[in-house]
């Protein structure tokens, strides 16, 4: 049975991805930074047996190495990594102090970029050292439409997602000789806790109107694409960053 590690799996997109992968027959390690109770609730509700919960802060490389090793120990092997965990905070330049500005950039890049890169390194190290080797493994990262459309009120977030899109395409080339496919998805706004504050009132109505469907994505909209990218048949998509924005931004 295929094993999968989903970072930031305690809620929102991550929880939906964990459910979609479990429904496809995978055993899933649900990661959370601190809310292990929520992660345990997600894992307990997944179909099938053998699911696990692991914890650690993506901003700390030592904690990343520890929770990836924990996931491997609990599942036996991991074939699929979904880099979903991330942070989003608003810090528009005209109204943000210099100290706040530097703190937001550090935290966002530490989690969204360094954390993703470290989790990926640890996963690939597992693949290279396991007895049957890395062939057929999948790495899928949740990026963002903001990498292309811009994030005026959260520029560090937009920049961090552009970075993980680039990381995806770099690794797609470097890991192809190992038989590992590397992809990303780039959602627009998704109806999750992280986006709740910006989806209310007139601002929320304007955001929904960006799509001709008149809505934002659900976590399941994203999870279904991630689940397909995790399948053996999706290997030739390696290097792709798939837009999931309901035609709200075309490129």
C-alpha cells in the first residue's frame, strides 16, 4: 500500500488532500505544526487503516527532519509527499513598520520556502536510501495563483509561492533520472480558515466575482487535482504547475 505524507494536514486543503489520498487506498501521515488534536481527528476519520499523525514546525530544519523520519517509521515507506503547509499574513508595505516587515518576510520564507525545501530533501533522502529505491515516487507542492497575479497585501506570500513553483520545476529536472515526478498546483482563493478574513463582506464578494463561476475554490477542488497528480498515470505531468483558479487568472 502506498504511503503519503501531507504537511499542514489538520484542516483546509491539507485535510481534504489527506482524505482524497486515503480514499484512493493510501495510508497517510497527517502533519500539523502544533494542533495535533485536529490532525488526530482528521486521521481518525480517514477511510482505511494505518494512518498516522506527526508534528513539527516547518521553520525549524531539525524538526522537519524529525517529523519526516517519524512518518517513515510509522508508515514503513512513503511514496508521495504533498507540501501543503504554509502561512499567509497581510503586511502591505505602506502601512507596515520595518520591524514588522522583516519579521513577516522571515517567517513566511522560513515556513513556505525553507520548510518546503527541507521536507522535500528529507523525503528524497528516504527514497534514495530505501531498499527498492525512488522509482515512481511523487512530490506535489501547493503553490498559489498569487505567484503570477501578485499579492499586494501579502507580498512575502506571493514571493514564497513563486519560489516553490520554481523549486518544483528545478527538481522535476534533477529528480527525473531517479524516476520521481515533481509537480505543483496553483490555486486561487480557497474557502479555508486561512482565507476566512478576506472572504467576508464586500471584499469577499469582489474576490468571488474574479471567477466567472462566481465562487472561490473548495478544498476538495484542490484535493482532487492533487490526488490525480499522485497517481502512477500522472508521471508525465512532471514539471507542471497546474492552475486551479476557476478561470480567475489566465496565462
